[in-house]
C-alpha cells in the first residue's frame, strides 16, 4: 500500500474511529455496478463476494435504483402506527409465492430469527403449553445477537458473552438417527439452515429435512427454516425449502431479499401467527417503505423461473471452471448450492488468498480459516465468471 493513496488515507481514519471488531480489506470502494467494484484509487475488481450473498442482483441495478428513487420522493418512514403500500405489496407477493400467510418485517436476518423464536414460543404459550426448548444444530449460524449466538455453536462467537440463553440444545447436522431423541415434547421449535453457509456451504440432505419435518410434527414442535442466506434464489429455488418437498412452519429471510438494502422477513401461517397480537413484538424500522419498495423489485425479478434456471446454469459454469483446481491439488473439496460455493484449500489460508485476490482485482469471502466462499450476484455474467476464475488461477496455480 502506498502511503499517500486515497484508500490508505481513509483506512487510517477507519482504524482510529471504528470499533475493531472487523478486519476489512485495505481498499475503500468508491462506486460499483453489476459485478464490478472500483475503489477510491479507481482500481477495478470483479465481485465474487456479493456482500456475503446480499447483492443478489449486483450493484446499482437500474430497477432497484428506480424503485428506491421513486419511493424516496414520496416518504421514507411512517412508524408502525401507520402501514404503507410497499410493505403491503411485498407481504402479498411473499404469501402468493410461498407457503406463508402472515409476514413480519424487520431489518436483518438476526431480527428475523429473533421474531421466529418469539412466534414459536408464543404459539405454545397461547395453548397453555409450557414448551420453551429450542433445538438447533452444531456448526450453524443464525446471527450475532445473544439469542442467535446461543443457537449457534461457535466458541469464537460465544466467548466473552456469557451467560448465554438457556433452553437450547444442539444436534448433529444431517444425522437422521439422532432426531427422534433430540426432539421431545418439551421442544417448542427446531431451527435449521438448509445450507450451512458459514460452516463452508454444507447442504442438508433431503432425507434429513424430511425426517426433521416428520419428527417435529410428531412431537408438536414447529419447524423453522433459516433462509437468511439460502433464500431469494441463491440456490436456484426462490426459497431452498422448496427443493425438499416439505412445508415449514416458519421461514426467515433477509440478505438477498433487499438486494443490498437492509430488510428482514419472518414468514409463517395464520394459525401460528394469530397469537402475535398488538404489543407482543415490533420493529421501529421494520416494513420501511423504501426497503420494501426495493425488495418488491428483487422478488419480482428473481421469482421468474427463467432467472432461477440461470442461477443453476451459472453454478455449472463455476464448477466446470473450478474442476481444474481440484485436479491440481489446490482444493480438497468443492461444494455448491446454486451460486453459493465453498472451496476447501489444502495448503493456503483463506485470508492469505483473499488479500492476494484484492491485489489482483478480485473480491472473495471466506468460511473459516481454510475455505474460500463464492456468493456472487445471481445475475453475474458468464464473462465475469470466467474473468474472476482466471484471476483465481493466477493466484492459486501461478498462471
């Protein structure tokens, strides 16, 4: 890094004034379009990170800009003493496209999961049942609040924040045999990611999710599917649960739903949602008209089958191009669920590769210390895929 670059000047200020809980790249973005980013010194990057599966339609998508601009000229915020048309339209669209009948809007995946747990416990409480236990799974990630790090099992995420929330137990992901004993008549809800993204893109088997649905129903527990990362087209389905031939009780959504604008959503049925009467839960900015206007456009574009088929086609291209790396003993494994790909490095650390990628004009993300994670825009072009993989070849294969 040159001392007098615009990137470095801003980064020095960042290090001085920001809480040190992040370790961001040394460059500072100035503008972005599609799957390309330019930094403060006008260097160009191919974006394979997608804001960690958030920028579902890339940067500065014209339809999203139009929706945001049009709503910004009307009104920005009205509080929950009033409702607004963009929120109504988005809720209607989500109920038409999914199992859901009732929607609660918030600002993030963490908040969507918090709402899901409250809805589940309230459902049982309203029936006079003293169920409070929540079942989650090892290596899961559900957010950073105290509840959500309790649902997860990462020591790194938990250390120093105890005492954590009680009444949570963790099963083994994809272990069918343990489910009958894991879920009991004290279980209020089971929460599961159909794809464990932070663990390195590990998909649940169809047998596991079906058995989970079966055991939850048998024991009277609600099944919550955490689709914060896997939802909104990421895996080639509008929501991943649709690939498992089951119907959940609650689904949580965020990240790609807003295409870069903060929004979270908790989806459920009328039977389950009816107990959340006025005063039971809320969100100051949830259902924000600007966020909902943008999310409406995101869902409108991504929900078309042709678009979703394109996600699977781009996944195939990625896997074809990445197969050469496996042959060259660079990766020990490559896993994918649509445009969500985990590549386990054999000899290199993920952080070292990320930093070298920045130097070469490529943005990646990681999952743990040795897994590269690709979560690009769902509409990334084939040319940009090939260009980004070419940069990765230069880094990992020296050519």
